C-alpha cells in the first residue's frame, strides 16, 4: 500500500461549485499534512498545512483532517477556472525524520 | 525574503554527457531535498540533506546520480553519463526543521525547477 494515495482525476467541476479533493494515508502516527497546488509547467506551491483533527479554513480553501479514518481532504469553495491545476497531498515519511511523501496528485478542471 | 532558486532553468545535453544542477535554498533552512518529476508524473524523491550530511539517499536511481551540499547551503546534483530516461524536471525544496521533534513535519518550499532534456 502506498503511503499517501490520491485519485488521479481529472475532477471536473463547474465554476462557482465546491471542489472536494481527497487523500488517504497509511501511517497512523502521521501528524502533519500539506496540500500543494501545481500548475502545468510550474513547481508545487503550498496552499495549506494541517496538523490537528478537524477543519482549517483559509479564504476559499478548507483542509480537513480525520486521523481516525486516516484521510485528509481539501475543499475549494466558489471554484474558479484559475483553480484548475494538479493538487498534491503530502504527509510525513514513516521512517522517523523530516521527509514528506507525496501523493500522485489529483488534476482539477474548473470549467466556466 | 528570497525563495529557493535553481539553475539553470533549462538544460539540454547530449546522451553520455555529465550535467550539474544547482539549488540555493532559503536562507537559514537546514533541510534540503531533491525530487524528479517526469512529464505527467508525480514527484519522485531523490535525496535529503540535513545540514551537509545526506541521511537519506534512497531515491537516487543509479550510481550515475550524486549530490553534495557544502556550507549547509548550496547543493549540487550531478548526473554522469546522462541517458534519455533522465529527461525530467528536477525540483529542489528546502525546509527549516523548526517543527521536527515536536511531532510536526516542516513545510517544504520548492524552487522553480530545472528542466533537463537529454537528446
């Protein structure tokens, strides 16, 4: 089992809708998770980090962490065409030091 | 402050040649990571530096790949006798390691990448 798994998509949503991106992880001890956005031909940029169970909101973005179920999600409200990108979920490496394991990414397409 | 910088931004080389890719991390960041991303693929971990030492080289695909970091700052990734399958974007990231030890993993900040094309 991969340590961090994401559905590759594409996830297609209409402009103004809520986009829901999901990620599952295998290491129950993991405490830190990150969502990165990567536009085509660009490097990943951090959107949000989350360390505690529950929701964390930042503008149109909400990250949700459920440690019992071992999933982390990213909600994008009022989706815009400019949100169209690949979203990478990352969690800590189970080997005990400061290394992130990235999921393969979910491609999001927001259509007008 | 300045982010992670990488050079060159693009590199085209002939099969069999050696190449050097450079990464300059965010000032004060003690951890540095190299990743490779082939077209349409996810991030492939290559190597991790903590200071000048590399506790994890597990991702280096072959002995043609090596990396060093001097002065706890700039890192160079060297690929010897390049092959066409080495063509990819090579990404560098750095983090501060402030949170590690308290159960949290530090955020990694990525550079713009070097696009390597081996003809």
